C-alpha cells in the first residue's frame, strides 16, 4: 500500500468511527458547555475528538494535530491533521440531523487529503489532491448552473452574529435578491461538500476556521469548482472570508459583493 493511500485509509476509518460515536449518542440528552454565547461543545464532541486523534497518532505518531476542541501543540511536523469532530454541534444536540465529521491532512502548507462523513445519511465524501472528489466511491462534479439568478446558494453566520447582525445581513440581503434561493443548514463542511457534489451552486461565509473548511474546500477544487476570498484572490484555509462556487457563477458573486459595497460603502468588518 502506498503511503498516500494509508493517509486516506486512516482518515476514512477515523471519520467513520467518530460517526459511529455520534449516532450511538444521537437523540439523547447532552451536557452542553459554551465556549462563547453561541459556541457550544458537548461531551460527544470530545469523545469523537479523542477517538480520531488516537487513531491518527497510532498510525502517524510524529504528525501534528489541529482540532477544534483542544489547544494546538505543534511538534514542527510538515504533516498536520485538521479535525472537526462534530461540525454542526448545535444541530446535533437539537436532534436536527445535519452534522458531520471533517478531517483534512495538510502537508507542507497544502491540503492533500479531505474526508467529510455525514453519519445520519451514511454519506462519505473524500478527495485527494490531483485525484478527484468522491461521494461513497462515485466521482462527483460541481453543478453546471451558469447564472447567479438561477443558483441555489448556501451560507452560515459566525458566532458573533448577535453583536454584528446588520453587517452579516447586508450580504444575505444582497445575495437573496441576486440568486434563486439561499439555504442555511448549519454545517459549513456539509455545505461545501454539497457544493462539490452539485447540490449547491455557491457559498459565502465569514470567520470559519481551518477545521471547518480544510477537507471540503479540497473537494470543491477537485470536483471542478472554485474557492477564493471575496475579491477573487487565492483562498487560504486560515483566512477570514470564503467564497466558493461551481466556478461558472463565481465572477457574478464577486460583482454582487462589489455592487453592495459601491452602493452603501464597504462595511467595516467586525473585530475578532
């Protein structure tokens, strides 16, 4: 077995084990803690994290691990696993079946492997750099919708939305008037994976973290889509803004943001 195949195999096995844990506890009452006013974490997040980290480090003990629920303790490795044990925690403990596991592998600053597993639907998305994107083993491609006004968009709101609602709603208002419709399911990793599979045509959001986007943005580019910042510059998984699409409506989405800024003045972004 080639080393790259081993990376993907471990990522898939870890994601499926975390998904198994999620479903084992799904629908039960949970102890919920809050890292901020609306940034929850449950005991299941931590159970999933421990299971994933153990499986990865058992296979690759020298690799670095960046995960949502624990402080980063880097070893200086060129290999960094980027993990969200439950993306969609709020959905999870409210019994809304839209949540997933997200695992990406960054090698020397570039994401090479991505896995997103949705246990409620048994949908496993995976991608390897240069090898395409897949859903349950079948290759996926982005949609062919080429007009923004015929597009189904998706978005989410950051955890500081209560303090800066007007700022974020400017973008929502602009896109809801320019697109066919917008959805807001509550899991960025699922949203972006669905875009890769052609279920959504475009996506934008502020203040996502690397563990939200590392795996699924690789899926989009491997499925033929495009991921940038709001100005069309190259995307970095550690950046504050993401604009993703099937590529065909990307310029229209950028122009919609520019038009909004020209009409009302470019809004000042909320401070962290």
